[in-house]
């Protein structure tokens, strides 16, 4: 009989600016996968909904206030992560209050969905990027 994995529930935001670009942040030194680019977000704590966890994380990490109703579910990823199993939920968001600033990450960049392949990202983010590219194809 197979052991039941411990699940790690994580939420992330594909914040999209007026130019159609998405925000990526670089994981800081000292954290697992340091130096890789990722969507902002974090762990869902006990008693939180995914949306409330994401609004909390965005305020903590970027200093912006997001209304949960502005979060549009886009995709999810499922990936083994050591002795745990990661379930990553991606939401798209076009509206927030405040100015995006780096509070926890090493660096922030805005990139088009089609250009995200050039950014080195954690393996679980690959399917999420693929979904964003399908939703936001290159304009002719």
C-alpha cells in the first residue's frame, strides 16, 4: 500500500498590467529554489481559502491590496516536492490598489506570457506558463 503524501497547497497570482505583461519575482537567497523566477504568492494556511491566502500574500510580498473578487482562476499544477506533494493554484488578476514593490523577493520583472520561457522557473510553473500563453497568444 502506498503512503499518503502530505499536500502543500500554494496559491499564485498572474498579475497583469495594462500592457498585458505579467509580474514575476525572483526567489530570494536562503529559500528553496533561490534565484528562480516565480509568480507571487505563497502557502495556504489552515483556515484560509485559497483566495484569502493569495490576497494576504500579495499584501505581504508586494504591498498591494487585492479584492478576492478580482482573482480569476486560470490553472493548477500538481508536482511531487520531496516528501510532500505540491498543489499550486494560479489566479489571474488585473486590478489592485497600491503600487507593486519588492518586499521579499530579490527582483521583480514584467514580461509578456510568450517571453516567460526565457525566465528560469520552478518545474511546477511550466504548465501554468503554457496555459497563460494559450490565453494570451502573440498578436498578429
